[in-house]
């Protein structure tokens, strides 16, 4: 393809990336290093015949408005928002480190800081759900691929239902099921012979419910990708492995998995990005008292009349950095595989 043709072909994509990716990221970074102006306060003396003269502090509306018009971005604070107690909490972390007698005490102390508590659940959700989604999606794809053609359509339809349902609705459905009056909630109470047992009242059980939901909702996506990859399997290699006496497990390990490894990398990239931004299950399960993610942390800053845009922007920047760190090993391996092929 000629350079001129490629330029006009790529131009719409480049403009869309600038408009919907680059500009918002620049805007978020800019907002994270500026804080809103404080209101300008003035002392006003009020005199009355009975009380006399009293001094009262009021907000100078004109001066405050003029200051905000002169510097619409706010006052420059640099990295102060990133270092405050609501985010990285540099001072508090140092104090916890000095006062801790062991690593266990240190991590318990970090759990009392809101942002690190959100990071703990986010990383747990990411590193637990992602491998289970890949494994379960591959198992379903291999099972469906081995079925009779008349059964494949029906099984594929039911396998895709969790992915078709809106994430928030799916979370609400599972949330109602684990309620004490729901099917799963009643079964768990019967299983443990404890009529007062409730998943909603336990942090550990709520985390498990959120993790199960994450796997249940995302596994169909991995299944579709892997099932499509299985349709391109080199049958001559499969037949050769069968002639050599390879078992089903050996065929999967030495023929199937190497063939679909690029798809495994793709699914891992997508799942890491999605799971690190987990939000809908926490809202659907009403689990904010037990589990808070980084995305929920941002949402909490933006809701209500006193929206903290600078705090939400700083959390967004930290989220971008976290996703980049998690994706870097996969991207490096992909680049190495590409260089090896070229």
C-alpha cells in the first residue's frame, strides 16, 4: 500500500483516537495537578442598636468569581493530590512502616487507607478472575468443539447468555440469588445449618461472590474467541498426534494450546483491562461496605453536589498507570514473539 493511500485510510482512526483517547487523557492529567480555588473570605462588621457591632466572616462572591475566571483550571498543586491521604498517602504509609513490627502489621495498616483498600480488591479481582476466565473459556470451547453438530448451536446459545446480559443486570440477578430468600442463599444456609448465615454480612463471602460473578460473566467472551480459534486447527497435526498415540490431554497441550496462544494473549490483555476497571458488580451487589475498587473510588468522588474532580482525576491517572504496569509483561512478550517471527 502506498504511503498516501495508507495516510487517508488511517486518518479517520487517528482522529478518533486523538478525540476520544488522547485528549481525555491529557485533560485528566491536567485536572489532577490543579485544585479548585478556595473561596475568598472577608471580615464584615455588622452594627445593630441592641447588640452593637460584631465581626462576621463572609464569602466575597465577586472576588471568588473573579479569581475563578482568571484561573479557570484552579490553583496549581503539582503532585500534592497524589500524595494526600485519599490516594497514595505517602506520609501515612511511612508512619505505618515505622510503627509496624512485621509485614502483616504493615499490610493491615495499609488496609485502613481507602485507596490501598480499593487497590487490594482490584488486584485480587484481576489476578483471580483473569486466569479462571481463560481456563474456563478454553474448557468450554474444547467441550463444545467435540459435541455433535446438532447440539453445538443449543450449547453455544446457553453458554453466551451471561455475556449477553447487561453487566449490571447480571450482577443484580446473582445478588438476588445469594440473598437469604434466594436460591443460593437458602442453599448455603441449609448446607451450613445456619439460618442466620448471610453472604451480604461477610466481607470474605462477598468477595467470593464478586469473584464468581466476574468469572461467570466473562467466561463466554473467552469461549467465543477460543472456539473461533479451534476452527482453524491444523487437522494434519491432530491426526499425526493421534497416530503417534498421543492422548487427548497431550493433543491439547502440544498442538491446540500452541496454536491458539496468540488468542490467549489477546484474551488476557482484554481481561486485565476490564477486570482492573471492575465497577458494575460492586454497584449491583451493593457491596461498597465490603469491597471497593479503584473505579468505584472514582465514582464516589464524582457523585453528589460536592464533586471532587481533582481527586477523581488523580485516581484516574493512577488507574491508567496501574493498567499500563499490568499489561507491560504481556505486551513485551507479544513484541518478542513478533520480532522472533520477523
